[in-house]
């Protein structure tokens, strides 16, 4: 079974989210390939059937560490969307 066969019309009726993050400003500056790979997930969502207008990119956490008490507003937004079942697809590359 491939990825596309798992996507049903009911999934595509909702938004897809692509969460993009690097842990530090240095990673944003020096690991540009990773950031580009994360942005490329928009195209993956489109290949799976979502219209580009339905794919929401959350990238406000670029350069924000996930450790400690750093506030990651993008992650908070993503988790709220998932908890409220406002989306059906969340894509993330682990870097």
C-alpha cells in the first residue's frame, strides 16, 4: 500500500499542515538543505491530493530551540489544530 492509497476524499476536505523548524539560528543559516527539504513537503501533500491552497505552512519556529522553556508558537498552533481535528495531514521532516 502506498501513501496515496491511504488518503481518502474525507481527508482532502480538510487542510494539510507542514511544520518547519530548525533548532537554532545557526542551523537555519548553515543547514539550508534541511529547510528546503521541509518546505518541499508542501509538494508531497499536493502529490497526495491536497490543493496547494489547502496546505498551510507553519514556519514561525525556525531558529527556536525545543529545549527549555522556549515558546514555540508554531508548535502550539499545530497541536491546537490537530487537537481540534481541523486538519487531516501533518508533515514534518525530522532533522
